[in-house]
C-alpha cells in the first residue's frame, strides 16, 4: 500500500440497510484521514456498484484499494445483504472499476476494527470501570438491524471476529419479556434478538404494549408515527416524557439491550470493554445514562462482579465503520 506522500486514496464504504456512506481516505499518522465522505440512500439503488459509480463521478481520483463494510454475512468475498436486495462481490467490483484490491467485511467487523483507533472524546462511558489494555473487546450495535463483533487480542495484535449474533434467540428475563416473546413468536415464528433490539424492534415492543391493552395510543402519536420513522417517533416521545407508553417501550428496549450486551461480554470475556455502536445508542444517550442499561448488563447472577469491572462505552463517531474499512484497505500490501 502506498503512503500518503503519494496522495494515493483508498475507497472505504459502510453499507447499511438505510444508507450507504462512501469515503476517500489518505494514510495518517495514527489512523486513516478522510478527505471526502458522501451519503446515499441505499434503497434508491439497485446495487452497490451503482453507488460507487455515482461517487467516483463526483470525485474522479485514482483509487487502487477499496474495502466495504456490508450489513450481512461475508463468505468467500461475497455477501447477500440482510436488509437490502443486493448481492455484493469483491471480484465483480474489482473488475468493473479496475481496482487492484477489493475487500468485503461485515459492517460490524469494520466498526470494531476502528475502536482502537478512536480517541477518548469519541466515546461516552456508561460506567466507571477502567479498560484493561490488550484484552478482548466486544461491539453490539442496534440500528436498522442488530450487529455484533469482537476483537480478540492474541500474539500482540487484535484479530477481528465477525458475528451474526443479532439473529440468535431472544432470551426473555422476566414475565413481561416472556409475554413479549409469545406475541412475537405468533407473528414471526423464530424470535431473534434483532426482533426486539433494532429500530423495528422498538416498534415491536411498543406494538405489543399497545395491543395488550396497557395504554391507549394518543391521536397525535398515531399521526406522528405515520409521518416519520415510527421508531424515531416512539423514542422522541419517550425521551421527552410525552407519552407513558413510549417511556415503557424504551425502558424495556434499554433493559433488553443491557442484557444482550452482558451476554456478549461473557461470551468473549471482553475485559477490554464493551462498545455500543450503530445508529440508535447516540440518539438515546440520555436514557442509556440512567441505571436501566447497566443494571441489566450486570444482572448475571454469580458473574455480576465480573461484569461490573468491564467498561461500557457508547461510540459517538458515526463514521467509525468507514474508518475501520479504510484501515482494512490500507493493511493490504
């Protein structure tokens, strides 16, 4: 990989179900430096190549190396995106654009690779636990869907581990969550954790509370849910204490989020920290700051003390996946 002195750009992408971010990066002293970033609505394009073509027409510079973080499993350089009708291929992109090297990784893998590159002010700590250097890290990220990833520290370096843990089973922790599971089981059959821990998951929780007769939905909220993204309407009404049903839904969402993050911490023994990414955590930061999340995170019986010593941080930099993808592109010799 050439150095920044040569002004050779790498192309990095963060491909999500809602939006696709593409950026041109140069090599920096500590981490890739963005020179231009553009955002495209994913649903408006038939495939990723269409967006890459648009981007390179806007910014016609020579690119030899590219890496794309894709919202879906990546197997043998190919991915069928989970929340988009796209099939993405390293070889196809490489041939179409005559790049020397193209790498596809899961979008959460790209994000988790960025964590060691981010500065302290790009995180918000949810507890007082101190991070232990050179230990495993975990990432859990609710947004359009739910993603997980880990960095395993071995032989002096971090190794990224991809995951489709968002599609593992939702494990209820109390009577209310058991009833929620039953409601979702009737609708979906298999109830993955993503069915409750994502934008649509918050809507699912709210709909269960409403359908179970716990409250009546006010007309203003019904109209607001029709005019904007329903999850956003519910979260805003909860954060401003405007509607008790929304407050209850967000409380439940955050408690399930904490429990799922604690499960991931135990799975990877992530004493280096658990990081909350994706589009949702920064938007509900004021709610994450109360004890609902951390109480559920540490509520693991005999391992409560172990989890209390694991730092939990919200990632504030919404371009972390792009930084990680650019870093991945630059690692290729």
